């Protein structure tokens, strides 16, 4: 069938006048770039600063259904040092062997905010212990990172380290313990001011 035979059925934009005013076409107003990303639509960004000498920042993407994605913040020093490897075998347990079952996610490892999820080694041989950032249950780790650690630099939400699920009664307490996007931006500004002085 020739495509020209269907030309009569294509959308034809016609000027419409309502109450004496010309109504603009909706096709002219459509701009694909104005849509928010998946993370902007469904997640709230929080940040966790690991206590200690390195003060490495981590991002927690908190979904409205309580599921949290644990990621490295863009300012994490591992990105500038270069990421060599990610290992989920933290010594006494292998997080990649975590197995959950059913709707209640039975069998998931119980985590505290400072529990180690993985060991990240940089190209400068520095090792970062990646914390779970929230008191929760481990649902899944991103095992693809063991073979291709470059995936940590994937678009936001895709380069996650782990998926965790906090209890409903702990959610508000967890959110209060983390930094919001605004607080984190203020923190970054104070660091830049301190470095400049």
C-alpha cells in the first residue's frame, strides 16, 4: 500500500477560534525535553555523608513505595580517582548471595545505616567501604558492577549499588537523618568557600 493513499487520514492542523480568540496548536507547544526524568518523577534525592576521614558522599534515591536505591553521589572522590573494581564479598558475608522471597522480601540481610554493602577499589588502590546509608533490608545488589564497574557512571538511577527496603515505621526517621537536596547543595557551597580560603 502506497503511503500517499493514507495522506487523507493524517492529522491536519486547523486554526480554531473560540470566543473570538485563536487557540494555538498543541503540536507546536510539544517539547520532549521538558519532561522530567524517571528519577525526578518517582524518587526523592537524599544524601548520606559517611563519617570518618574521607567524608565520602552517597546518594539515596527514595521512592514513594519505600524502595531506596543506593548510589555514589556525583562528588564522590572515587570518580576522580578512577574506579577499578567493586566487590560485594565484604569478608564475613557476600552481599551478592543475598536472596529474598515473596512480597515481604523474607530472607533479606538486615542492614544498619553504617553496614558495608560493597568494597570499591579505585585505580589509586584506595578502598572505600560503601555503606547502606539507611537502616533497612537488602533486596538486591547490582552484580553487573563486578564485571563492569563503569556502570556506576551510568545515568542517574541506573548506576545503583544496591536496592534496600526500610520498614514503614522507620521511613520518617531515616529521611530526617539524611540530607535533602537543598541541604546537600548548601554543604557543597560551604566546602567550596572553605577551599577558596
